[in-house]
C-alpha cells in the first residue's frame, strides 16, 4: 500500500519520542517525570461519584447529540459568561474529544491545502503537526523577548491565503500569559483582515488570578472573529476521558459538527458526564488545585533563580517552565537524552515547539511535589557541573 506522504513526513509524537529515552535510563535515582503535563492526583470525589452512577445506568453508554451533552454545553456557557463577564450561550459550545481534537476540527473547518495559519512561537507541537499533515502552511509569528506576540508582527504575516492566527495562553510550552489588552489587539488585527483568532485556553484556570483572561466575549461581535478552545483534562484531572470544547459562532460550529460526526460521532459520553459534574459540583476542589499549582510555580521560580548548573529560567506559568540550557552549540536533544539517561530527569526538548534549536527545554513542574522541584534543581546543578559549558 502507499501512504500519504504528508503524514509520513511528519515528525513522530514528541511525547512518545521523549519517553522512549527511558529505555536507556541508568536508574540510579527515582525518575523525575517533568515531560507530559498531566495532573498527578485523582479527579474530585463529586466527579468520581457521578461517573460511577453513569456507568451503572442502563443508558450511561448511549450516544449524545453531536454537539455534546446539552446540560454540559449550558453549564460551560454559563461558567464562561460569568468568568469572562461576556455573552456566551450554549449554542456557541461544541464539545469535543479533548482540546487537540477541537483545534484539528477548527483548523480543518477554516483552511484547506495551500492556505496559511499563523502560529505564535513557541507553538504547541500538535498544532504544527496537524497543519503540515493537512497541507496547510504554518506561518510563524516570532514574539518579542517577553515571548508575547505583538499585533504589528501578526499583521505583517497576513496574506491572501491566511485563515487564522493561533495563540496559546497561558502558553504551552512557555507558560507565558498574554494580557487581555494584548489579546484584544490581536483580535482587532484578525477582525480587520477577516481571519479568525484561535485562542487555546487549556490552562486558563491556572493563571493565579480570578480576573478574566480577556474581555473578548463582551464584544457583541465576538463570534465574527474569536474561536476559543478549552480542555477539561487539566482543570478536572480527567485527561484520559478526552473532553474539550470549541466556543465559537453557530456558523463555524456547524462546520465543526460535520467533521466531528465523521471522526468521532460525538465526544465520549463518560467524559462529558465527568466534565458536567466537575463544573457544577467541584468548584471548591478546582480552586484548591489551582492554588496548589501556583505554589508549585512559585517554588519552581525560586529554585531556578540562581540558575542551577547554568540552566536559566526564561518564563514560567500555567503548567510549564521554559528553560534555557547552558551548553552553547550542543543539540538540545542530546541535553535531554543525557538528563533522562544519566540524571533520571525527563523533560521535552524545545525543538518540539519551534522550527529551530534555541537551546530551550519545556519543564512540566505541575507533575511534581515541592520536594521534587527542589530535587530537580539539584539534578540540573549536577548536570551543569559534570558537563563542560561552552559559552
């Protein structure tokens, strides 16, 4: 058989490639897994109780509407309207099998082969992979030193075949949160050029503030431009349940539904039931998990302040730290391999998130307790001392 060359040319999953490094691990220490970002704690009791009840229900395994469980769509729309002080209704919500699927469906609904979508650097690797495998051209938006994309730089990249600008905030991998004014400026650029602004807001609950992430939903015309993507995986500690959402206009939502019907029919019911229970009954639990994550971020920032082993913290937020290694001229993949196999410490190379090697690493500090974060800094120190640093 002959395979699609657009797919065979694509990189393998950076997550799978990174975990394969553990096959050569020395195993002298306990593994510090700072690679794939996933909550290390179980879902809220209210979620687990509801899921158990649904599993025992004779109809607990039934299909739901393609757009999603109606009460979940209504509950999520109400939460967004309150959290963002804006106008979001159930008709604006399409439930998907995770935020990755949400992006893929939206990108395919907006663009075809030869069209362009602007990705703010550093990008989330699955976004770049999906565009390339569908012959949609990724155009890279270089941020400033603060890793914030500017409206001027975005506008300069828009051409006749541009269909969207994509921003992840808080960033994956950088952790950087784009302030509301910055997102408003990017939305205005998108509106002026008649393209979409796709906001991946997977980590919105882990910003360390209750202030709205943006004010875009308060604009009566927000559905002309804004597409907001969400995940319940991190928020509710249910990554394996695969449930996310697209928040958009009914018109784009209808196009997304055609694609969703072909690839999944509907998002898994059990995940949707879990998300509904989390939204409606686990508010206190969610706030406590958010506070714990902020404490981890603060500890990570503190232990990296002295640049252990020469490793420099570039930014931190959400679930991630973006760290620059000190070995000038050395491929980052080699640094990551050594950390995994000699120091039992797993991180993702920054080359998974941008087209060039700038000597950076993604560190998912959310995966660890406070003591493990301290241990991480010690291992970086040991790696920096043991390996000559070429400046």
